[in-house]
C-alpha cells in the first residue's frame, strides 16, 4: 500500500483528474484532508470526492485537518471561536484558541466530525498528530508555556494542576491524549469504520507520547502510524527515520495492528532526494508495507510548503514509493 495526501481542491472534475493521475503513478491510496470548513460547507462535496477516489481504484483516508487546533494541518478552527469556554488554559492562566481534550463539548464535536467522515464513505479515519496546544501556533512567543489547567482538566487530575510541568503533569497529559483517542477510535469502530492513529515522532518532552503501546492497544484501532519529517525536527534523515520506523513496527507487531509510515515530499529540494530515497528503502527493510507521503505534487501548489524543486521531488517520491514516475 502506497499513498499520498491531497488537499486544496474541492472542484470534483479536477479532483477526479488528479486521482486518476495518482493511480497511473502506481499509488493505491489517498488521504483527503477534511477541515472544519469542509464539515460546515463541503460535506456532500467530500462524499463525491470519496466516490471519485474509489472510482480511480484508491483506498481513502480522511484526517481532521487542523480541527480544534489539536490535530495536524494548516487549517483554521471555527469551533474554538464559537466555544471559548471549552478551550485550553496555559500554565500562566492565559486562555488559548485550542479545544481542550478533556472537555466533553470538544469530544462531542470530534465525534460529530468522525461521523461525517464515516458518512462520506471513507475507508479509514486518520487521527493525525493529536496534541496539546503548541504555543507558537496560537500566537504565544514563549515556547515553555504548556496546557491545560482548565477546570475540566483539574477535575480529571483530582485537583488543581501544578504550574510546573512535573512528571505527574506530563503523565496526566499523556493519559488524557490516550483517553481522548480511545473515545474517538471507539466511536469510529461503533460506526463500522477503521481508524489509524498517527503519533508525532516524539517520545519525550511536552508533546511526546512515551508509551506507544498504550495507543497501539486501543480497542478498535486498525493501524498505528508516525511521520518522522526529519527537516521539521532538524534531525539527520537516516537515523531519525530509522529510529521511528523501528519503534513503529515493533509497537504495531506487539499489538497486532498495522504499521504505516509517512515521509515528506513537501519542503524538500533536489539535494534532499538521496536522503528521501534512502529512507524509503530503510522503511521497507524494516518491514513496513504501508508507506505514504505528504503530499500530492510535493505540495508545490502551497507556497508555505513548496520549494522550487517540488516537481523533481514529486517524480522521485513517486518512483520510490509507487515505482512509477511521470505516467506516459
């Protein structure tokens, strides 16, 4: 299984052409982003996009792109503006526009989103990079700030949370992420759907999950994934991808779930292509069969993620993942 993310187009005839292009290149899956804007204004369109993707022979995943600012993605959240009372509170008491993972109202909204994806006919729900608020993403210039110290979190914690990020607080935050995912994965399973959870390539610090086994063991989980985008973390490609590919495979094997690895094509230049080709080979050597890339045409259409070499990178990643470059 090889797949690619796709976003930025909601005109069905253009999507259909691109889905056929993916299939001709040898890809067998596509991930369509499903933002809050899509939920509000494009629900029937997204169903049509799923149908067109299936018509091209592709398996379809959908992710909560930027939903509540608790998942990955360059999309804004409407919900946090409508529900400031259910958002996160930083350690210094500042309220920030990110849904709180422990607030029942936010969990209910995420369940509503999941229902919409299942109704659209997606084969899988892809829970992408679930996380607590990232200060810089909400206009906070102090990276040491952390969340959440709201009333709902205090109730679950058993009292007011310390102002310091103690080991007990870190453990509570991680347990909250796992419980949040347990509810959402369970919701999808009850609807007859399948879930993939994609963890950030971190096992420590404010945004790391130390116990990947706890996530892999969630009832109803189909696949565990991670996305070691080495340039995002200023890490050398080979060791970084190799470390997390191994952790992913070993964890998935213990839990009896699938393993899926995501590799970047966005933000890469021609000088990065040898590293990209090497990590694709290394991932396969680890026995990971589900290899995906972010994203279509190396995100050349999105100026924030594109490089002048996006066309070259796209040909290279397509040849490396799917075995076919530019279709004839």
